[in-house]
C-alpha cells in the first residue's frame, strides 16, 4: 500500500482478523466474512446474498447443489452471534430472482425470522430482488428501503457515478487476483479509497468481477486499497500488487 493511501485510510488489524478503516470519517470494520461492521451505530451490513441462486439454476435445468441459502444464512448467523448488532442491513440482491422467496425452504425462512427478532432488519432494494421484496413484505421480517443514511455513510445497492462521498455499495461483486504463497490467488474483496466503499458479495454461490474492470476501477479517481478476504484475516493490498 502506498504511503498516501495508508495516511488516508489508516487501516489496522482488528481482533476479529478484519481491517478497521475510516470511510468518509466513519469507523468501519471490514470483516473476514465479507460483511461490514459500523460499530458507532452497531450496524452489520452484508451485500448480495443471492439467496436461492442454486434453485434458480435448477429451474433452468442446470443442477447445482441446493445448499447456497443455508450456507449463506449460517454465515450471516455467525456474524450476528459474534456482534449482536442493533441493526442488520442487507445491501440489495438478497434474493436471486423474483420467485426466490417462494422457493425458500420453511426452515430458512424461520431462521431469517429468528435472526431478525429484537433488531432493526432492513432490506435494501437491488436489481435482482426488487420484485421479490415487493411481493413478499408479509412473509419477510423487517422493512424495505431504497437507500439509507448511516452517520457519514450512504447505503445503496448500486454504486453511483461521480465522487459519491460516503457511499457504501455492493452490486459489482469485486474480486482481486493477488500474489500469495508464490502464486496468484483470486479472492473477493472490499475496495475503498477512504471516501467510498464497494463491498464483496456475501452469498455462497456468487461470482466476482475483477477490480481492474472499468465498472469498478472507474469509480475511483485515484488507486484504491484492495482488502482481500482470507481464511481468517482481511489482507490490504495496493493497486500495484494486483496480478
């Protein structure tokens, strides 16, 4: 990481193995799961769960193991148990398609309801789940919003053009190829320049878009920090370290 970026972000290792940075002045913890923790507001944020993606492929005849929703919800449950957030914000594309809520197993829906109990549970609308959320308000816990302010941050699913200072967005599923253990490793990642933050996808069956793609790189006026998800740590890399 270059010195100017280090001065702007002042990342340091959090006890959970994540990295603590400031986005538009707001302290944020980039967690190993790919979730974001905003401690001043006791808010946990996860983006792009894409629940029921496996069953969506099965409907089209492409058979995938039907375990993505339970695996994703188990990971989310572990984050909630670790942090006991006052609020959970799911940053859009929580469901893979318009009929995903209908395909969700009864046990998975019950788990969602249990996780939401006693806290503010917020679904942000995404391009994949706009119809699903609109048609399932009675079945799902919590409330649905389009965007949401959180202190110095603005939570939104799809990143907006321009500087968008304070924006926290998902949608793009950023991934980076970096050198590790003598070889190139491709990992989901956070991307931030200290002004805005793009989150990795949280879902078990989600792919990734290379951070060097113009859709990601074009959001930043200067080279951002890449925070790649490791097994038990989040690793900070400079743009120059990408392979």
